[in-house]
C-alpha cells in the first residue's frame, strides 16, 4: 500500500481518470438480467421473475465502479479531498440532507426490494442513488485542472457516436440489438434459446441507442450538446476540433431522431441561458451567429424533408400542447369522451355504462345473458369462444371467454373488446357473479376515481403527462417529510383508475410506472425535504455560475468549459420537467454537475487571485 501511494505521488496519477471509464462504459451496457421479485412485487406483477435489458446491469457495474472510487478516495484521502470554499460546503451540506432523507425513505418504505435495489426495469433504488452521490462528490474533488476536461468530453464523443450508429438502424426499423449478433451480445448464453425474439416496444422512426427509451436520448443530448459546442470554441487541435464538430452534428441527429420533446425543450432553455451569459458578445456579433443558426435550421429542415417529415413529427404536438395549456377546460369531463363511463356490480350482475346505453351481464343456465338499460335482452352470436352482436347500440362491442388458468374447472374469464381492442376483463366467481379483474395478475379491481389536482381537460397533455401529474400531485401531502422509498412510484399511483387511463392512453390496462417528471419523482419517492435539498444544490450552482460567467466581454478556456458544463446541467434540468431520472443517463448528469461545481471553484479561485493582484 505504501509503495502504491509513493508511486502515485511520484507519477502524479490523475484521479479523475476513473470517471472517464464510468462515463464511457455504464451508459453503453445492454445485457439481460433476470430479477427475482419479492412477495410485494409478485402480488403486483403476478409473476415471480422478470427480465431486464437496460437497467439492472448498468446499476450493477455502476456499483462496482463506485466501490472502486470509494476505495481510491479512502486510500488517497489527503491527496484528493482538499479544503474547498463556502459554496462547495453549502452544496455538500445540501447533498448530505438529500442522501439522508433518501436513506430514511428507503428504511421506512413498505416496498423494500424497490426501495433498496430499485424496480426490476429501472434499478434506481437507494444503492444506485448513493452511487450517483459518490460520482458527484468524487468528481468535485478530483477535477483539479482544466486538462481533466478531456476525460469528460472524449467519453461523451464515444457515447454520441455509438448511439448514433445504433440509432440509424433503429430509426429505419432494423434494430441491431434484435439481430443474431445483437442477441448474442445482450443475452447470456444460459437464457438464449433457438429463434428467441426480443420484445422491444419501439417502432421505426424513433431511436433509443443503448439508453432504454427515446425520451432519455433527449435528456442525454440536452446534457452533451452544449458541452460539445463550447468545447469547439476553445479547441485548436484540428483533428480534435473536427471530431467535436462531427459529434455535434450526430447529437442533433440523436435529438430529432429520438423525437424527444423533452430534449428539445432542454436544448431550447440551454440556448436561452447561453444568450443571457453571452449577451454582450451576441450584441456585437449577432450577424455571424444568426447565419450559423439559420444554417443549422436549413440543414434540419432538409433532413426533415428527406425523412418525409418524420424528423419533426412531434414538433407540431409540442406547439399544440403549449397552446392547449391556456385553454379553459374547467367544464370538461373526460368520462364523456370515452366509450365506457362506468362499471357497476350489483348482486350477480355487472353493468357496463356506455355513452348512450348500458349493458347488463349475468350468467343464466350456463350462458351469459346480456340486457340493455331497459332490461331488453340483447342477442349475442357465438363463434367458437367469441360473442358478437348486430344490435346497433353495441355492434362495436365483443366478448371472448375461456379458462383463466390451468386450475380453472370451467370457462371463468370474460374479456370485453371495443372496436377490436381489448379493454376490461371479468372473472366468473364461484357464486356465478362477475368481478372486474386485472388481466395480468387476475386480482379483483374496484374502480378508483382518485383525487386530481389541475390538468382538468388536459389529461392528454404531453403524451398523458397531464394525467399522470394530476393524479400524482395529491399524493404529495403524504410526503412532507419522507417519501415512500426510491423507485416506489408504481405502487403508489392509483392504478385502478381504469377510466382515467382509458381516456389518457386509450387503454385502461396501461401500468403507470413513472411520473415523467424528475421533481415529482424525488418528492414522491424520497420526500419533499429531499426535493428541497436537491433544488438547493441546483440553485446554488446556477446562481454561482451566472455570477461567474454572465455579461462578460471575453472568456478564457476555463470559463468556456464552465459555461458549457453549466448549460449541460440546465438542459438536463429542464428536460427533467418531462423526463424522470434513469440509470442510463443520470450518472452522466451527476458527473457533469460535479465537474461544473469543481470548474466554478477553480474559476472563483482564479478570479480572487486576479482581484488580489490589482
């Protein structure tokens, strides 16, 4: 150990380098993991195991790297952890509060497996969040000079290139992960079977690379694009500068190819803050800046024409959603805009209330009997196990029946479809009554009409984010001190609000597993105090950055690096209004934030030195 310490002192080993490995490796990991669920999860999902491609292995190797960083930090404590100033101390205090209340939320959570290890397809439990904080603090203290920035930029370039390459094939409907070679790489041999197919629910015209979902590609680009652009401004090496320019173009491709509106908003807000910071330069050099922006716009429009409009396909919806926010929808009732307004059970009869009539279903003489609101029998014709009718009021309604499981002794399942789309499932009980059930778990369901705050008539806003937020906000009153535990949102959301989901998603059986909002995610999972601590970190960093960089006449390399990092953080935070934290992208953010805090410290130190010499 002493020899190792002496070697590092003599050779001046750069302790920030391991961060480069984390940054360049973790987001690229795509590997199947089988997750064994605890009793709570089995009850929720209806199965004992689940498989995951994009999160579990990322979280596992992130833990390995984090342990290595902790060991390095302990062994070389005095060399790494030098005394910093008041601003960093305030950030560290806020970080301590954030992690403390995250730990408490996990310890007191009812959902132990999710709270500590994370949900099976997200893996963002307490262990992973602690890893984020290790990356954050380690980056603050090991980023000691501007030359370290190459360890941040080079991995970002690699990530952009690889995700762009994979994205091209995904965009055109030929996902390389689904090929035989791809399956050989991502599926361990013990789980592979001949002609095994991967169910990746992404259509052509969108890309996700290795980042799990196209929305998270938007968050990734919102971080990386400003960093790459600012790196071009100070770099003089021709080859490196060309690689940065190529990475910028590929980042733009990722942004529009992913169709992530959150990413577009994040980049837009980065531009707004860039204009504020560079205002004096913008005023002086507005003509070349305008020409550059117009050139980028022309290229994007040209690519959109080549792709037959698919590149900008979600821009109109972003604009329409923006205008719809200001519409008065106070008199809107979503139940008037879905085929089924209610489902009631009385005695042994279930009554499905449609917009213009109702259908009562009961079992009689071994067959289902259907009656309308006037108690008139509605004839349904049977073709094998399918029931259809020519009655004008119900001609778009059909039913299929059969055994729900191998243990069933009779046909005990009744599935209703509307316009050919499966909607509600019922189970025939032992007493011949019908009970609404969950199609996946076959558990009894009692329809919920949960409390909602805001977004009335705007439930479809932002791909149903309005619906999720309106049903999530009332849950905050239970989280004034502690949350329900990291990654536990799926268990708390009112999943039995089938009619609300029917309107928002056109599918009542959709499982809402995330809040699609970084800040709601923290407040609900870790608690409001943890959210306040998180916001304190961000506000301290943002205010400090604006004080350091805004309205200057010129900038040196260190300041440009600081600005690029700051704009990357801003991009992620604004994309976070519509996206949540995920292990595919969050490590990048926490590293970038740590680097941003460190660069600001270096620039403050330099500024104080200059002022003292005057």
